[in-house]
């Protein structure tokens, strides 16, 4: 990845952070970063498999832990990243260092995703990041686009297995 692309991811994260985290207590900032990670994970799943995403999350997490050991309490769980340990430890950590670590981790995740997709996902992921605000509500419901992908996947499997293509309703 070129420095230019890395800087683009960093500038997007910093712009998002400046708008959304100012004046928030550190615990709420951690929660907001958690929502940002969740939104990026959810958007990524529209393109990449869950297995690929898990590998990417773990790689970005491990690279971030090398630079910021305090992130070792962030866990990769079946539903994505778990920040509960970080929230619990927030009072024992330097707030600026903690937010710097989360910023680095988010940029690292965008860098890895950009690298493996030849930056095709970068713009949609930046847009998704900027949708996350203090009032952002996470939705675990399957959206219309995901439903369409599921239907198309089933149709593909049926065609591949030699069964007749079903009628779409």
C-alpha cells in the first residue's frame, strides 16, 4: 500500500473522530469506536466472506497490539470485535493513548481491507464510517442488499448443481 492510501484512511478516521468524539468521556468514545468497527464489519460482509473478515480482523488486531499492547484486551468474538475489556480497563489507562490506539487499529483495519481488495472497498467503507455518529443505532437485522445477496447465492448454488433456476418473486 502506498503512503498516500494509508494517509487517506488515516485522514478519514481522524475527520470522523473529530466530528463525533469531541467532549465524550473515554468510555463513550470506546463505545463509538466499537460501533464504527461494527459498521465496517457489516459493510465488509456484503463483499467478503465471514471467514475472510475474521482473518482480516485478527491480522489488524495483532498488528495493532504490537504497537499498542493495551489493545490485547480487545477480543475477536463470533460476532466481531469485543471491546468490553477495554471499557473495563479505561480508567486505568491514559485516555489519549487509548484513543490513539483505537484510531491506529481502525486505520490498520481499513488498510488491510484496502490491500486485499485493491482499494475497491475503501470508499464504501469510508462512507459507512461517516454514518456512525453519537446517535448511531446498530441494527443486526438483515438489510435489503444482504437479502438480495442471499437469494442470488441460493440461485447460483441451484444452477451450479444442475437444478432449474427458480422464478424470482
